[in-house]
C-alpha cells in the first residue's frame, strides 16, 4: 500500500471529522414546539433547518436572529441532523462582569447579576433592586409593597 492509497482510504474519514462541528449564523427560530428549532447559515451559502436546540433544564432563552451565532454538532458528520451546542451574541454580551460573576440578561437591558457583594436586578428603565448582605435597596420612581 502506497501513501496515496492510504490518503485515498482515509479521505472519507477526514471529511466526516471536518463536518462534525460547525459555526453558524442564526437566521430563524421556531419556538412553538417541545424543543426549540433553529435555521442557520453555515459554510458559504449552506442553510440548514430544523436543528434541535437543547437547553439547560430550568433555563430557557429565545435568541435574537440575525446577530446570534451558534456552534452546532452534526452526528456522524451528517449535515441532515444537527444539534445546537451553544448560542452566542457578541453584540449584547456584557463586558462589565468581574471574575466569578454570573448574569442573566437580554438585548433590551434587563439584567439579573450575581456578584460577590450580592444580587442586583436591573430593568431597562433604570429601576434597580440590590440585595446586599443584610439590606435591600430599591431605586425606582414608584414603589408598591404588597403584603
């Protein structure tokens, strides 16, 4: 067996490996089924639809199409059945977190931040609740307390 024979035999495997994981732009979302499905654009002009997007139990998101990117795994390198591993949006990613902080946020500016000092909840209109140590601070234009 020559090296050319070896390359010819392993070329199919190499192509499958290259097709296992892809990076894509999210172009459409179907959020009405039991599992969210997305449509993406992958390689040059390659559009793939009905890709299942599994999400962590207890945490659900509905990304903004057009600017969100996705990392997709294709089982056995088969582009007909992909699974979304991750969705990311560079445009709205917060840059002000400190090491160890966690934030749930949306593109409008609503945020819940877990920090070393406590928890902050901030609405897009600037209203804010801070739960720090043994106190709760509310900053807003209208406060209603229901007991």
